[in-house]
């Protein structure tokens, strides 16, 4: 959710000729005179820790012409800058509603470090009076000066950093006043002649100054991350010891000059675990390295001190792994064989593992220590072959005189005005993990980067910094940048034509990942290698190596660790309508009625922070929502749900029940001395944050969602957890300081990336237990980590209404799915800014093919309800939304598959066509399940052709025209605004529901249509899964799961092997007894049968077939076969 707001109105005709001239002068003066003068006084805007944009806030109490004109001028500034420079650009912050008076604005500025221009109520009217009669360029200067001095508070600038040279606020105010008065001496004829040049030239100068407030200033780069720099220095020592290592493309793999060796005779096999002692040649601190074998072929490698001075944080596994890490399915000791041998004079230990599932070996070299995972005696993953393994052992703190300035940041480091004191000292570790025979790696979301991950060693088209995993609130994030965003999952996949393998780095501390590529000389050719270097600040080194070899094998292995995505509520797959904010109860119900009026289905409408009583979550602002229960009941009656935002910050207010209970019980995160609550600032101003590591605090927080605690909520209300990185204003990088304390005396640095997931989990548990019998919760979270998939959906954060951000949404959602975070999507239309109708339509057409489908927009944006755009745009948007509902049976069945297999729901093309090299880096076309290929239109130029590759030796069919394409082939298409390129793979059977309803709630008894897309060998198959869409009765068998198979001119329906013969299953069958197949559409038949013979329950009947025209091939329709969806049946074509 974004944070700034604009109020814009149409300009009054009487002001257009001369009033706008003065308003432009005022704004240009603000941006070109006042700010530079403030720079001279040392009082220029100070970047906020909430975002890296220029911190100028415009607060509009007037809601008239002035605010609108300022908004237009500033938007012009932004667009002008953006067209020149793709990197950071200033965003001028404008708002209304969050302040009640100019005094509150002053307090905010003083505390938060923003510049502010306040436009008083009545200012536009006063300006109009000052300009009365001024239809030419004559005016009353005295009246205008009076207006400017009374209608607008002069912008007030404060320096956030406290120092002896802190600026004088009064001087700053005087400076700005001078700047405004200078406007008055600019005569109209002068301005008329030079307006264009003046505006352009001075704007460029100003923007060059503002550009200095780039992300690198407010968010850390590698230059500010001490533990990473120490590991880079360690790497340099390795390269100096063996310069050949620095030649990434040198050919033969050089012998790593690692100082870590295995202690002689320390290696032994204990059940399913190979144990070794490893130590640094100089420090001699013994490290315990465990190589743990799982029965599915996964190998787990753990390392920490044998006798650590302090315990290392090791509970990440408790929150992430299946059964808290105690139920992973270990290999049998009898299947493991340990061999010791001498290879080229070096001691090597080999463990071979063979069972019905796997056959592989792990080889450990003693000097230097390294590990190689081999499949069929061929290395696929290597650890420490580049010598980057390094673990900073815990140690006593030296005397202050010994520490000195601590330039290496082992015990203390500073970023901006913040000092991070480290009572535990250095405890980071790193490891190189190298993929042998691979050119492409994927995953480690979330980043707005290409799907195939780039190198980070400053090569051409690569990055000059590592991928960073440290969850942050990055408003309007940059594209094609490896900086941290809202969530992180340390899971990486490597793929080649033969094998797909994965690495899961289980650590919730700050982690950085470098990627390089090289070619190694091989017997037959050069062998590609992707080298990765992982570095984490704290915790235990814990990494899982997954061998695949197929994509399905890999996801079975990964899912066995972190658990799959469970079945969601069915309504959650529908269309969600959200903005910051729907104004009040009347607004919500009016929007809902307008959706009905325009025949646009939707499932949920969302409320942002303004519905609360002063940002006190679990409350209502009854002046805006006088009867929340009645509102929810009306929505539910119409088939809709309500989703309300609950952020994790708790307003510090002794009269607020939630804060009072949390404070009295010690449930909040503590400061770095553990003596009092850690205080921060967010939407409610002073706030505290629940410590979810405390089991009692987490349980208490969960109970706040119960109906007797969250007053006036109902069972038709669901939750949105935003700002849960956690986002904390005025703090380093806009989040909690690393040395704050959690339950168990752990520092935030060790658990930061878990925080959003634990907030998500506590919400889930509260929603799960709020009613009996249990029903599936729906919760959307912004922050996430591995394991978040168990608790609900996520989205890609505060994006921008821009074609580039729509393209990035494809990459980001695919990357999330690769990492197991299946239920994800992006804000359709962009959160920031006002999309042109063409962009919004194209985003709808894309968004309906993402697992989570929601429109969302910021407070200062124009309303975007589809009917506001008129025709033809309304009809095209309606068509896209209705298509989502038509395909809901397919989507729900895909989620069922994901819940069983862990397979991504939306997939990069290479996952379905793993041997097609041309698809390994393709990201502008993707698969939805295994059957549907989407080639979205992602360019503003509607005449630009879209290239589509039809892979494999298969037929492909246009979903809407049924035109067929015989692969492999590449084609180019030009589409108009109403067209989308969606293709179905030959051999697929797609279930749909064709009747248009208000929401998914009214579709439950609707009949189904089956589309049978025949393959080249005249076969097809597909599945359909149905349950009640809300309860957990499916766990007892209350579901229908059918397999459809077409072969030898027969279409049959049979029960899935997962069907459970139980009383619950029978009851559900009875409930769905009247739900039938109303149509079967056969596409691509090579013959033209005339009759369908239907056999069901021992009865037989005939139906004449209907034929329709396709551009190629034939379309045959079997109308009203009326076979029951839960029965076995057969349709034979004759």
C-alpha cells in the first residue's frame, strides 16, 4: 500500500487564463528558488527512511484549483525526469486526510524530516478573488502577495540528523518566504517569453540535485554492509593465494586455496548423517559439519562451531520446515555406504546412496574441505570448490582499545545516523555453491529482475552488486535491480536440458547472493558453470541440495521440506477490488451496486487503513462506517466478501485495548537493552510491534481476530496484512534496527526475514479458530519468506502504473512460483499513478492469468472502476474479468495439483519444455498449468508484433478462435485492444463454467463445459477438482476429483486415485448430484462423427453432433449430454 495522496479537481474556467499562470509561478518558485536557497542554508529536504524519494510533502486542506495545479506541475516534473533517467526519480509527496491541522503537519515534519507546503482551506477561493477582473495579464500585485502569504504556510524544512550544526528552522522559514516573494517581481511579459526555457532548464538543474537522494542513500549498498565486505576481503585473500581462481573463464577449474580443512580421522557415518570436523588453518576453531541424507535424494549440509561461545540462532527450521524440521524423511542407514580413498594424494570420503527412489553419491575432500554432489558419477553441485567457505566464529569481545575504530564493523557499524552495536560480535558465514553443466539459474525472490538471474560481477548486462535478501518497504521500487524488496525466499533452481536441481539456503538473517558464470574445459567441449556465493550475517549454515532430476522430482523434494500451498478459499481466486481508500460504508455499497449494474463479477471488496478509528486496528471509524455488520451482511447477501487491512504496528495509546494488553503482558519487541518496548513510528504515529517469537504473544495476537475481539467483524470478513517487513518510519532502511531484542534474547538481525511470515501465520491461526467448524482463512501478506505459502497469498508490492512495471509483474510472479510462493500477483493497473485505459486493459488481460487477481491504487490516483472509462474500454475490461470466472474450475484444479505436488501454478516455458534451449530465458510468455500458454501484450505500441514460440511436437489452439498451429513454429501477431493471445496445448481437456454470475458464490451449482483439444495422435486428458470451497471437509473425502481421458474416439470420466470412499465423500456426491456437464466441445478432430453415444449408470442414449467452423481443423459440439459430474460415464463418437 502506498503512502501519499493527491486531490485533483477540474480547473474553474475563470482561472484558466491567468490563474494558472500564477499557480505555475508559485510551484516553479518552490522548486527552483526556495529549495536551492534552502540548500545554501543547509536546510534542504532530508531524505526519509521511509522511502528514497525527495521528501517534499504537499498537504491540501483546500481541495481546489491550487492543489490540482501543483499536482499537475509536479507530475510533469516527474515524467520529465523519468524520460531522461531510468533510475531514481523524485516523487513529490502529496496528501490529505491524514492531518487535521497545519500544526499536525509541523509536528510530523519535525519528527519525520519532510518538507511540507500546506494549502489552507479556502485558498483557491481567495486566489479567485485576487484575480477578479484579470482576464488579461494585468493583476493586482498587492492582492496576490497577500494571498500567497496567508493562503499557504511557507514550506518548513528540518534536518533529521541531530548535530551541533543543526539548521535553524526559523532561518529556513525565512528563506522560503523570500523565495515566494521573489515570484512577485517576475513580470508577466518576461515570464511569457521565457516560460518554456525557464521551466525546462531550471527543472533540469533542480532534478539533478534531487537525484542525489537515490536509493543508495536511504537503502544500503554493499559498501554499507560490513559482514559482506569482510567476506569479500576473505575472498581476495583466496585469490591472492591462487590468482588462477580470479579467472572465471580460465578453462580448467583451479584448485581452491581454501584455508579450511577436514581434521584427520574426524569423519564418520552416524545413521543417516556423515559428521566431520573442519577448521581454519590459522584459527583452529573446530567446526562441526553435518551431511544429512534424506530418502528422496536431498542432502542437507549444516555447519557451526563444535563448542560455540554463544548459541547460534537455529529456530528458522522450526518455522519453515515440515514438522518443525523433525519430519523430513531421512534415509535408512542400510542404504548408505561410506568409502575412504586417496585421489591424487588427497583423502576423499564418498557416501553412496541407493534405494528405489535415488542413486547418487556425495564426495568430501579433506584438504581443502569441499563437497561434490554427483548423479550417475557426474558432478552437478559443488560446495567450496571456489574456496569461499568462511564462518566467523563467535568470540569474546576485545577491549575497547583493541577494537579501535572497528572499521571492519565486527562489533559496531554506522549507517546514516544509526549505530548498530553488536553485543555478540561477528557471526556471519558464507559458502560458494556452484552448478556444474548449467547456464541458467532462477528464483531467490523477490526482486524486480529478469527471470534468468543475471551475473553480479559487473559484466556486460549484469549487475555490480549482489542479490540482497532483506525484507524492506521499497515504495515505487526500481526495475531491473537486485535490491531487497518486500519478501525473500532463498531457493535457487538451475536447469539444463537433462537436469533440474535446486538449492535451499535456510537462513532468515540478511543474505546476499553473488552470481558469476564460467566455462570449464571438458573432454568434449567447454562445460558451463554457474558459480554462486551466499553470505548470511548470523545463524547456522543450513543448506539443502536437491538433485531433481526432473522438474516434478525437484518440487517433490522441495515440498517435502517446506510443505505445499494448501487449497485456498474458492472466492479468493476471483476478482478483488481494492484502493486506498473506499471512503465510507455508502461508497463501498455503491461501488458494489455499480458492479452489478454493469454486469461485472467480483468476489471481494477491500478496505485500507482509513476504515479504522485512528489506525487502531480491530476497530472501526463509525463516522464513516456506522453499521459494519449490516454492510458485511449486504455484501454477503450479494455473494461478496469484505477484506480489511490489519497492519502489525500497534498504536501506543493507553486507552487502546490491544496496545494496553500487549504492553501489560510484555508482548512487544524490546529495545537493544531489553529494558523497554522498542518504539517506532508508522501510520498511527508512535507504535510498538508484537514479538511473534514469543509463543504467548503470538497466541494472544491470533485471538484478536476472533469475533468477540474484532468487534463488528463477521465470518465473511477476511484480512490483509500490510507493512509487515516490518515497515517502520524514521528507522534505518525503514525497518527495525538489527539490535532490537526478541523473545529468547535473540536480536532482530537473526530473524528479520521471518517477521512478516510470523505475522501472517499468527493471523492465519486466529482466522482459523474464530469459528467452529473451521473454515479456510484468506489472508494477503506483503512480506513473505519460505513457509509463507502455508498461510495465504502475497503480492509484489507498491508498483507503478507503467508498462515496464506490468512487464516486471510477469517476471516477479513467475519467480515467486518457482520458489514455491504460488498464490501471488501484482496490483493490476499499478498502485502509483493513473494508467491510461490501454495500459489498464492490458494489465487486466494479464492479471486474470496470475494466481492472485486484484486491482489496487493509491489515495491520490483517480478512481478506476471500469465503468468510469466508458466504451469501448468498459466492455473489454468486463470481458477480461468474466474470463477469469469462466476459467475458475481450471484454476481451482491447478491449486489442488499444487497442494499435492508442489508444482508451480504459473510456470516459465522451460518447465513444460525442458529440452528447448530457446525457452530457458523466455519470460514474456508463460504457462498456466501444463495446458495453457499466455503471450500477453506488454507494449504501449499496439502495432508492435508479438512473437510467439509454439514449442514441442504438438498442436496448439487459440483458445478463442480455435485456430491451430503445428509446432515447433514461431509466429508473429498484431492484436487490437480487445484481443489476447492465449493458446491451449493439444492433448488437453479444460473444464469451464460458462454462465456469468455476480461472484463465485453463485456458481457452485452451475453446470460445466469441457473443451477437448485433441493432440496429433487424437488423444487428450485433463482433470477437474471440486469441493465446497471453504471448509476442511475435503480432508475427510468431501470432494469430487475426476480424470477425463479421450482416446480411440471415446471420452471417459473416471474417479481420481485420490478419491476417498468415506461418508463425507458420499454426502458431497449427493449434494452435487444435480451438477452436470452441459456441453462438450471437441476441437481438432481429424474425422467428423455424426452421433455421440452416452453411457452412464448402465443406460445408453444418442445425441446428434453439431459442427462449427474453425479457421483450421474442426469443432464438434456435444450439447446437453447431462452426465453427472460425480459419476463414471463414457461418450463414444460414432
